[in-house]
């Protein structure tokens, strides 16, 4: 049985840069990194990323396309162009996977052709374009009432439209109050990529170190091994509160140890 590779998202070191992520991944023994493409200039520069990967000996496992509200003009204001560039970057970096969010509701032309675009890019490139589960925003109405609003089309659950490959983010599942194991079941053999992080069911994206919330992080990892998972697990945790020297590295070391401990059969 081949061990499941465990990577580190460059988002896990924010507000530090991708350079810090490569260095920590090398020092802590991660199997690679997932590059979150955003404001960090290094994350946008494919030749520099290739050089950084070679100099540290840390491969790029995946590229996260710039899909966040704050990255709507990174590479291009056109979301289709951004996704195409992410796929080309993955090819250039020998990464197997591109992570992408479902379209925003206001991206109507992009949303109308999204499923076909994803399928065509996979056919052309051989890269898995793994569509990620998201979460709604909850707004209070007073008197203990709230309404959920989704910014995504057709929904926060990519299985509603159907794709060949999916990314399961446990922190997003927590924020959406979705049963992560049931979602993994709906994704089925299309589950290609996992963003491992924890949450406490709060209406926000927490990205806790796994084991510090109430999500079935260990259960999911065990199930991956049992289903002969051939994808990747990437730690995408929030360490921006880490102020003391070595605190960020300690949290990322704990996260890696959790993943490796539970990526075994029950």
C-alpha cells in the first residue's frame, strides 16, 4: 500500500509568504506543498516557484487557483483565465491537482460554462481540477433568528452539479454544518484532494489544527486508507495567531503528526 502524501498549504503560514512554507515543509518533513495563488508575489511566479521547489527539495503537489474575493484580479479579472493559468502552472510545476472553488453567483457567464470548462481542462492537461466544498454566510435577523446566504452557484456543495474530481475541506464542512463523512460519500471515487483542518461548527472558517475541534478528521483519514485513496492530504490550518518563536512550526509539526498517525487502517 502506497503512503498517502501529506502536504502543507502555503496559506498555512500566512501572513508569511510561500518561501516560509517551502522552508517549513522541508524542515518538518512534509511530502510537498500546495501553492495558494494570491497576493504573495512568489505564489504568482511559476519560474520562481520551480526554483524554490528545486532548492528546498519540496515538490509542489497542487496549485490552488486564485478564487478568493481578495484575489479577483490576480493574474486576470477573468475567472476563466485565472483557472486556465492555474492549470498551466500545475503542468509546469509537475503538480497533479488544481483546487478551485465553485463560481460566485455574479460570475454568470463563467458559472454557465464551469462544468464543461473544468472537464475540458482536465482532458487537455491531464491535471485533476478538484472542485472544493464551500460554506454559506449566516446573517442574524434578531431574536435568535438567522438566514443562510450562499455566494456560490449552484451551491456550496460541488456534488450538486457533479464533477470528476473534488476537494473536501473539513473546515468548510464545519462552517456549513455539513456531515463531512456523508459529503465524502457523495464525492465517492471523485474525492481526490483533502484540506485537513478542524472546526467547531461555528459560522466561520476556522481552519484549526486537526484534533482541536469536533470534525471527524481522524475518521476521514482512516476511511481514505480503507478506500485505497490515491490522492493527497494537505494541511490548511490557520497559524496567524502564532507569535512566539517556533509557535507556527510547532502547530504545523502537530498537524503533520496527526495526519500521519491516522493515515492507517482502523
